[in-house]
C-alpha cells in the first residue's frame, strides 16, 4: 500500500481474487480504514472504519485455540472471478504493507458486504444474510430479535449475543470482534435464521455490517 494515513491505493485487475491479505496482519490489525471492491463495475464490498473491517476479516480467520496469531484475510468471492475488478484500499497508518490476492478455485459469486446505520431509538430488519456484525454493542443496542426458519423467535439482550459466538469459537478469549470487543456477530451461514431486528437505545446510533454471497 502507498504510505500515509488516509492515502488510497487503487488496484485495477483483470480478475477478482478469492482472498485478500494485507502483509502479516494478525488479529485486529488489518491496517485499513476503507475498502471498496467493484467487479464489472458493480460494487460488491464497501466498508468504512478500521474496527469494522478488522471484524469482517476476523470472521473466518479466528483460531479455535484461543487468540493465536493466525493471519487475517478478507474473502472477496467463493473463488477467482475472471472479470475486471477495481479494489480501493485506504491506509490506516504510515505502513507500506504488501497486498496479496490468492484463490483456491474458480469462483461463481462475490461476497457482498455493506453497512447500514441505525439511528438512536430506532430499529432495522435484516434478512437473507450470511452474517451481521453489530457495532457499538452493547452500549448503543437495546436488543436484537432473532426469527428462525423453524418458527422459533427470541429476543436477545446485547450481552446475551456471545452465546451465539460461542457455538463457533468455543475456545476464543473474547466473545466479540474488534480490538475494543464491541462488535457482536450473528452467523447465518447455515441459513437457519429467517431475519433479525436490531433495536438501538437512546445512547446513540449503531453500524451494522451485513455479509452475503
């Protein structure tokens, strides 16, 4: 990446790699404040904020042996997509980190990540997602209602959401993502959740990062 905090590096590629890696980036240090990916002129990834980007990178990079130094990556697609791709990376600091892109198979679909802001004392419904990352949790979150496809529904206090985290990362030292440990994660890769409704309190707004393929 080009050196300097806030400096943008643009990559015009004839393909979209499956995995994007930034130097030797470990838990919580992906060194980006913004990332935008467009394939064939269509936006697939648009993320703002270092903690939120770190959290997306941590979703599939965390180890099961308790905060080991496992390199982090962003999964941009389910394989290499052979189409014109523009990747824009905004440097978090003054580092000149190397950028790597690798794949393990031919891809058929990109991963799509987008962010939504829920104002204070408001709510928003999310459905058809693989994952939702909820920032400012628990401070700005009143509750999260989850509706499963089998008809069961339950309402979670934000401090109860780590129960879902533990189903996947049983040995992790933390129960939420980001260096501050304030980003809750709801996983729906098995498709068993029909929708969630996120309710904010009067303290402030929250950013929800939604991932889907």
